[in-house]
C-alpha cells in the first residue's frame, strides 16, 4: 500500500474539543472512553415518535448523536443543516454520510466529483463551526477492494477534506485479510481516518469481521448492523429491509458494550443500524441501561431560526 505521504496534520474530529486525556501509568489499564449512543435514519423509529414518523427533535430527547443518511443521495443545503441544528441541543453530534459519488457507489465520468466534495463541505460548515460534526462517514461499497487505485483514492479523500473528521467503513473484507489488515490500519492512522468498527452477520459470502481497533485517538465509531445472516444476503429490493432486521439479545449488547469500552480512543460513538424491524431504538436504550450511560442535556433546542 506504499504511496507518497499525505498531509502531515489532517483534520481533527470535532470531538477532540472535549479535551485531552493523559496517558495511563505503566501497568494501569487505559481509561474507559466516553461512550455516546445514537441511531441511523431519523424518521424510522416509531417507538420514539408522537406522529407517524420519528423526528430529529424526538431522537434528541433520547440520544446525543445521530447518523444522517439522506446526504448519501444528495448534498443538503445550508438551510437544511441549520434546521437540523434548530431541533437539537448545542452539544448534539452529527455523523453525516458522504454522497454516493464520493463513496464510489456511483461513477460518472461527467460528474464533478471535486465540486461535490466542496458543496458538502460548505453545507456542513454550520456543524463544523458549532463543534457538532462528529464525522463525515464514507461507507465504501463491497466492490471497493484492496487496489492501488483505491488506496490512492483514500489519500485523495484526505487531501480534499484535510481539516474535517473523516470516518471509513469498509464493506469489502479484503482490507482485513491477514496479508492486508495491519497495512490497512496503518494507512488509516497515517491519514488520521476514523475507523468504523462494524458488527454484522458473518456469512460465507465474505462479511467484514469485527476489528476492534482505534486508528485515531479522538474517536472510533462502532456501527451495529445486526446479525441476521439470512437477511444479510437478501438482494430483492422489496426485502432489503431484512438485511438489518435484528433484535440484539442482552448478552450480545453486553458483549458489544465491552468492545466499545475497550476501544483506545477518547470517545466512542455506538450507532445502531439494526432497524429492519424497528429494533434499533429499543436496543440502543437497553444498551444505555446496561452500561449505565446517562446523557445530560438531552432534548430539543430552544433555538428557533424562523
């Protein structure tokens, strides 16, 4: 994976503003990270909703972070991002997905890719200024394998977003194969890219393993897709929700809590994406109880932009 060196000081995640953390004394266990818990897909949590669809304001009454997936399909406007902010308290954190062109899910020679990077940066400027951008999430497609071209593209991402917190989720298990795993993690450390540790069904088709390693000291993301092996292989569009249809048991949540607590970064965001049957919110709440997490300052913002 050797390539020319990247910028020497790439962007620091917004979470770094929470302060530095001293190194543990020799022989002492590392301190437990600050653990935040959140959900993906704002409108898809009926147990938290007063109306038919859950809102960002309602999610902010229960959790301190959310993953925005609508940005995968189109860059939001600044006004839309400001409306997000108007619904949440000041300390609330956002993980925002990079667009499908930026993640290489779509490729069009005529598409102005650099312009799209710039447009998303401008749209997220209010979050950056307020310290509310936890990460821009690049969820890379299964066909984004270990090639020199793709390594160069990861470096290009960091060059284009040299001052933003960037998180990578690999969907191709080749990056974690025995011959590449350490090089992958080393590259992420070099480029200061946040590791998205995934929990997903392990199938013979080539699932990504759970690799509980932090690559930046500020933040690691633990993203939970569930363990529905049969549903994970489903490709029919009308049954695609089965991929993440899973209700974690108490034992599984306890085990994942230990994984989160053992990650060597100052902050860990646990993002529940197991929502094919609307289990994510309940699982996230149970997870908080099991770990004794009590988030202060929850609730909608009192700010009104209009």
